[in-house]
C-alpha cells in the first residue's frame, strides 16, 4: 500500500468525525491516520499514513539519534506531495494565496518546539519553484499540551484565547487574496477552528481554506459483525 495519489475534500461523510470543524470550512486531506490504540498493536506499521505520521511527528529530542533522518524524509515526502497535488501557479497568480502553518502546542522558546509544518511549507515552496507567501504568524503559549498525549482536549474557544498573532510576520497591512492553513492531523477540528477565527479577526473578508496531511479515523467496531451477514 502507498499514500493516495490525490487529495480528498472534507465532505458530509467526514465532517461527523471532526465535530469542531466550522460548518463553512473548506478543507482537504491526503491520508487517513488511525490512533495506535486502535491498530491491534501494529502502531506505525498499520498503514502508510501511520508510518508517515510517526516519522513526521518525531519529537525534537530525537535529534542526533539514528532515527532522526526519518523525520526529515517524512517532511520532504509531504512537501513533494503537496507541491504536486495543488495547482500552485494558479493559486499564486490568480488568488494571491498566503500559506499559514498551524503552530505546535508548545511555546516558541521551548526546546521541544517543533517547526515541522513551517519546514514542510518551506520545502514545498522550493519544490513548487514559486515565490509563495508563507506567513508563520501564529503562536500558542504552551498552556495547552498536545491533546493526543495528555488526554485533555482544549476547546476551540480556549485555543483561540491562547493564540497570538505576530503582525510583523502576518503583515495585516498587506492582505492576501486567500489563505490556506496547514496542519498535520485533523482530529476534532479545534485547532483549525481557533486558527481560522484568529485569522478572520485580522483578515475579515479573506477566504480561508484548510490542508491536512491526514485526518484521524476510527475503525468500525461492527465491521466484523456486518461481514457475517
């Protein structure tokens, strides 16, 4: 098995699994990620997406270890795919799109701060061969840790209140024609909801889109029963 050869739009069938995603959100995803506790012990080997995300999200304290090059390879794999799967010349020239990475949960001063989404976008721009507009303008304080690790999921309102916008990077005086927000895994949609709301405070009339490497999916607990009928 390999990663899909195209992106998929988040449609009505997918939205029920991402209940905090705004009703008017327009977003795409590449693969489908299954949490390890639902993989019957296969973990990263469960699917191509699980393998990719395991390496993409490898923690910063792995730097210098033997497995660290796998993170760089995963970032480059995503960058190559996104450079190919989106029509960047049209989006750049006709829509003046700005690319905004959803920031990690940790503060920028934390040694475990992981700029993987920004690194991916930087490489994607290089692969696309265009001067795309990257605006790494949002930050969290670190108050809310990664929800998949601590089991506590902050609400969209809490995340919105914790976000800060850097005008020096975001350049509100130079509004783009559209904005695409990038994140790794779409779970409930809380981070996207908070980020899109914060960006609309600054750019109230600019269309905002979402792009995710993967969306979280849960196995159907009744699948085996259904196959018996």
